[in-house]
C-alpha cells in the first residue's frame, strides 16, 4: 500500500515551496515543525513578509487623501492589491472588491447592511455545516427584524442534503449564506448549482470562501454568487485583512455598514452623502499593509498556479486518508465525495484533546475541538474532532510523521 | 499528618523531577488520570460543569469540619491527570489556605501550557472555581 500506487507529487516543486516559508525551518518542542493547522491559519511566504516590511520601510502613508508623493504611492499600492484580488476571483469590476478585516467581518457587513431590509416573514437559509461566523450574524439579523433562520440538513457523510436545501428554499428566502468548503469536514458544496436554485426563487447567495479561495479556482462570475467572502490569513496573507466581493448593483443599493472617514463624499451636520464603491464600505483608515500583503499572497499563489495547487493538495488528501487508515480505531468524520484538504477524525476511546496535546510534543500542529462549528458537532453527535488541514507546503513526509505521532499517542493513551 | 499546600506542591515537583522526558511525564499524567477516583454520576451534572471548548471538567466541593473536599472529573485523560494533581494539592485543605495558595508547581513540572487560556480545556477555570468554592464555603460557615 505504501505510496507506490499513488502518483508522486511531481507537478509542483515542494522543496522550493517550503524554502519560501521561513517558519517551516523552526523547531517546536525540539522537533521539526509539522504544520497541519492550515484551515485555522496558513503560514506566510517570505514574499508576503517582505512586502509588508517594504511598505512600512519605504512606502507608508495614509491613502486616498494626501497630494504628497508617499500618499500617492501608498494609494497606488493599495489599489493595485485590490485589483489583484478582484482579478484573482474574476470579479467583473475592481470596485466590487471591498477590503474588510476578514471573513467574519465581511459576513457581518452583509448581515447588517442587507439585514436592514429584512422583514417579518423573510427567511435566511444556512446549513448545518456552517462556521459560527456564518450563523451568529444571521441570527442577530433575523432576530432584529422578525425574520427567520432556516437551516438545511446535511447527510451523515458530511455532504449537504441538497434535497432538503431545495425544499427549504422558497420565495421567502431573501438570502442564503453557505460555506464553499467546510472548515471542519472539508466538504465542497456545489455552489454553481445552488446559486441557480436560490436565484430562481429571487433570493441572493453569499458564499463563505474562507477555505476555498486558496485551494481551488474561484470564478465569482461563473459561480454566479452574489457575495463571496474570504480571509487573507488563511490564504498565505497577513491577519486582519480579508475581502468581500459583491455584485456592483447590489452593493450600490446597500446601506453603509460602518461610517466615518474615507467613506463619505460630503458631510454637513444635516446630511452626509457617501462615497462610490468600494469606498462606501471602507470606513476609517484601511489596513493598508494588510491589503498589500494579501496582494503579495495572491502573487505567491499565482506564481505556482491555483490549478496545480488544487491537484497537489488533492493528491495529498488521498495520501493522508490512506495513511491515517492504518491507525487502529480511527473514524473519519466527513467523507463526502467532493472534499478538499481537511481531514477530521476520532480515535475510539480517545479524547481529541489528548491526541492534540501529545502530538504537539512531537512537533505536530493540528487542531482539536469543535472548530467553531458547535451545531455541526451536535448534529454528528461528537464532542469535537482532531483535524489535520493541508496547505501547499505540506509534504508526504509531514503526513508520515503525523501518522506515526497519532499511532504513538493512541498507544500511550490506551495503555 | 496532613501536608500543607506548599509541601504537597514541592512533593509533586520532586516526583516529576525523576521523570526523564516529556514521554515519561505524560505517561505519568495518563496513569494519574486513569487512577483518578471515579466521581458519582450525580456529581457529573451540568451545574458542576466547567465549560472549556475542548475538554469538559466537572467539579464539586463540600465542607467537612473546617476543610474543603473536592471531587472532579474530565472527559479528556490528560486533563484528568492534571485534575488528579490539583486535587492532591487542594483537597482536604483549610479554605483560607486554598484561597491564598499560588499554583506554581504546574509551571515547575513543565505543564504550564495546559493552563493557558488558549488550550480552552477548562483547567484554568477549574482553578478559579476551586478558589471560589473555598471562599463561598468559608463565607457560609462564618
């Protein structure tokens, strides 16, 4: 079984990719770091770190205001970053790309702004596999406006019960908000098909792309979603920056979320008029270095090629599932047919926390717990899982060490 | 004779100093966890639950004479091992001693990461709750 039947990872140069990530050279608890907590946050290539450092060393000023050289330079860099990200997801126009703090912030923006138009009787449709950040903002929005949160079921394998989803869609559905790739299970949802169905009932579709933007080709026009949101730090970029893509005609109609500087056209004490897109939704001085860093992260992804990344990660996903199957008493949580590089598992008679704490001592970083999806864990009737999640720099050797560590930890715990 | 809280902490530090590496330490913790006295099912109820997002801890306290008696449990084994150590330190001690105790042995035996808020295993809240019980039982008995 050992590797031989599996294609070697020949399409990307893993050695040179690993070289680009300084943190992968460090030791943890005296062992080489094996970083498999990428669904929580990925590590950063030197090009991203350098871009941020270069910005603060040579290019910093506030954007969109000053007539002086540095302000214009910073503005240009900031807007180039916007353009890179909007091109990356194939937005029709650059102004459709709003910088936010991250996925959570983006969902809050839409839930607040669009939420203002919700009325009694309206429905918001989500699914059982959503992250808390795609549940709670909608809960607040529907409660504030007398609308209703409707939840579509999943199958036991962690795939979306499409029949149930379609059954729960109705003319009352104002918006459906669902995850592209589940952070806890790795399930990939068929967004294109879902978008079509939601639109047939006159609803809007928001896609939580926190786990998809860096793992697969995302074309928001082809998907035909109305909103697509993501986080910089999960896609090799810095923390504190993310984005909201929204169709221009929708964003134009939406009320501002936060207000203050940058987002205004004219202010008097009687009345304020707002800026055009995208600035209408970017109150206050933005995270300029974050945006530039995220631009560099997109460059990094494109220097390898997103299709190649998808292919390599999918191969590694097969390998990790094969290797971990060797562990006595393992049970995989989330075995949908369409799946990305997230492997959640439990081991009979062993608590996930214990596994995580012991393999940490062996230098292996995974996540244990409920992964901010408590309703999903409740639905699956489990306390949580151990989750290993992949990134472009993970190698088969990482997986071998993970497997050995898990086997050793289970032996210690079951003695 | 009943040992004081600082004495027991020193004993535990001694005991762990004889273990050579993290493997031996964790094996010892696992043994302690496995040998932790099973609590009554009646004490394993939501009122006694300390919520950590990863592992759950149940803690119960009652007063006998002038001492506080604790029983505790967890669904995770390593957490249980640390609970066993905590109970050795705090169980059957006078409430005023419990309240003023500083818990430095965890750091000294190299397990401080388990008391980090990041671990969310309920242990940090357990320490707070142990002291809170001591305070409450003392107030009740005055």
